C-alpha cells in the first residue's frame, strides 16, 4: 500500500509519523508514505524530520492507494474541484482531515463521492508547521467520520482500519451534526481565545500586564497561538454555527455581567457552581 499526504504541517506530518509507526511496529503493509506541500520549505523540513519517505508532485500523490488531505478547509475544496477521474488510481481512498465538514462534503462531485471519507480527528495543538508534528498526536483521541453512508464500504473500512491502527476511537455522525456541535466545543473557544489576547494587547501597557500572568491566563490564551489562516477558513465554512454558538456564550456572559452589576453574589455563586458540574462529563 502506498499512502500520500497532502499538507505536511501538524496534522499531516503527525499522520506520517503515526503511519510509519503502524508500518514498523505493527507490521502493517504500508510500502511507502509520500508527501506533498505547496510550500517548498515545509516539504524540505518534512523530509529532514522524517515525516514522510519522499516528497513528490501532486500527480504522483493521486496514484497512491490512500490519500490524506491535510490542508486548510478551503484548500481541500480547491483540491476536490481540481480532480478528474483520469487523475486517480482506481479504488483510491481519499480522507480529508478538515475541521468543518458540510461545505467540504457538499463540494464532492457524484463520480468521486464513494471514494471519499470525511474525517475530523479531535486532536491538535496551538502549534503548526512540520516542526510541530509528533507521532503520538492521534493516539487515544476520537476521530469523527461524517456522512459515511455516502462513502464506499471499502473506503470506509480502509479509513477505519487506519484510524484504529494509529490508536483512535471512531464516532460517526452527520456532517450537519458535526458542524453544529464542533462550533460550540472547538470553534467558539478559539474565537474567545483570540478575543482575550486582543483585549489584553489593546491595553496601554500590555507588557506590564503580561509580566503578571499566571496559569489561568496562559490556559485561556493558548489557543490564540493557532494558525490564523487555518482558522479563518474554518470560521468561513462554519459561519452560521459559530455565530449561534457565540450567541449562547454572549447570553451567559451578559448574565454574569448583570449579576456583578447588581451585587447578586449568591446568584453569581450559583452561576459558578452550575459551571462546575461540567467537569463531571470531562
């Protein structure tokens, strides 16, 4: 089996390392792992770091048995639109790793749909680029497979075997459910972190403030280090769900403000105590 990876940053590079481990330690029949990145520096870094066996042109990637699409979500749509049947190996399995699913899966032409598996690994860090990749990124995390009933049964089994092989747990749902839920638990927290960072930077003397920060601020602002290009595309594709999630947050934020303004300390304590119960589910 030859596997291709398009996009050799955190997600794609970590997939390369995880697949190498799968091949070497678990003796899976992966012949070669080929990579492509439209940034020549990233391609060279990926080779130097051993994330893939070889970097090749896109035309060679499309001849692999399995291809992972690990680029910003708008780039995944562009790649899909660039394809024609004569470019692809027969019975290919295409797996995208995008963080929003509806627009990607809607963009797939009918002739390609069975070859395509929409996946979203629920893992990542605030770092990006090939140097951020590490082999354990996927292990013990969940991967969501979206609208799998529209994918070919062979392609779904290939995807499941790979994800289980690299230590992931599989959850299936519709792309609409995915985008709605993920807007609340992933996309909105990123917006909040960017907003916190910008609020701090807007102060007259942010350096003095930042000299005082502790663990709470570091935890809340960590996500603001994430790639603006990648997240711009995600917010664009999942705009309505993110706006709805932000409305939920704004309602609770305004409630906390009102409790403070009216010196309702018992109400504020109750507000915080209810928030504590979230930890029972985590």
